[in-house]
C-alpha cells in the first residue's frame, strides 16, 4: 500500500508525492507565472535525512542524480524552469 503527501514550495510551486518511503513519484506544478529569475529548489520534508536518494526526472526527461537526504530536506531538489501551469514528474528512490 502507498501513501500520498502534498505540500507547497516557494514561488507558487505545489507538489504531490505518491508511494512509500522507499520509492515514490513526485509531481510538481507551478500555479502562477514565476517571480524569480532562476528556477527555485524544492525542499522535500517527507524524506529521511540519513538516507541517500536517486532522483530521475521523468518529465521533462533527464539523467538520474543521487542526493543526500539532508540536502533534499534543507536545500531541496533542483527543478527545471517551469512556467505557469507547467509540471514536472520525478521518480525518487531510496538507496
């Protein structure tokens, strides 16, 4: 069985994660036009700071990266530039 988490980031970002603590899909959407010149990072408070995570951008597609859990909790996931009403989809897997 899985769980669902939701949250909001800065600059009109909203997110929803589906899955469990070992693997989840992360959907990120921007509601309004960005107010920042560069894409902001999205902190993910649902992750474990003591673990490492493999993050793969599914849409838009990208190469997988490995992040420290404490980094994703405090600084956040690097997002692609998103305009208003655009979304990104990620697979997050605990290593």
